[in-house]
C-alpha cells in the first residue's frame, strides 16, 4: 500500500499524471489480496469499495475537479483496503485538501474569487441539473493541484490514525 501511495503521489507531483501501469495492477492485487484474506466476502467487499470509489471519482472527473488517474488511484486504494478504510481515508484526504487548497488560495489572494466561481458553478449545476457548465471552477483561477499527492498524504494519515486508534468516522 505504501508503495502505491508514494509512487502515485510522486508521479502526480512530477508529471501531473497517475499512470494506468500503476493503478490497474494495484487494483488487481487488491482484489486478489482481499479474496485471499476473506474469500468471496472479501472479494465482494473489495469490489464494492473500488466501484464506489471509481463512481464518485468519475463524477468528480466529469466535473473537472480531479483527473481520471486520481479516480483510478482511489479505486485501487479501495480495492486494497476495503470500504471502511476507504471512507476514513477520503475523510482525511478532504481535511488535507481543504488545508492545502485554502493555504494556496490565500497565499495567492484568490480565496474569495474562487468561492465566487464555486457558488456560480454550483448554482448553474442546480439550474441545469449537473449539465457541464462553461465555467471551470478549478482551472479558471490557474490553480491545478496534483490531487493524487493529496490523496496519498490523506491515506497515509489515515493509516497512521488507524494504527493509533484515531478515527473520523465510526461504523
């Protein structure tokens, strides 16, 4: 898992992409690993986590919030660790993302203009029922964050938190 996180974060930071050669084999390893640990119940759990992660990631990709590699990266994490850890990992990722994005926008003086674009895009999405809008909230301000690196950091924090017995979400 750590190899996936470090490699995915590095490739996204370095080349702004997460290659299929990394995510797809890890997805397969996750299925095999969960099958070996939990039989068909483990495989089902792994598949459900990967499918939900990819579905949410695909919607975010279609809205231009994340890249396609990021969606597959999250699906691989879900396949390897299952749905419970996936939720915890994504909550930590959201915290890390808010802190880093907010700090970057604040440093560049773009925090309030960003929220204006976000509100306009949200309003248009509600009016047009999630039909893609012309305004790209993420890219219009010129800020593109390598999100796989943030996902990797959030997941690493979730792993340490799990080890220490700290959770943001209880099942």
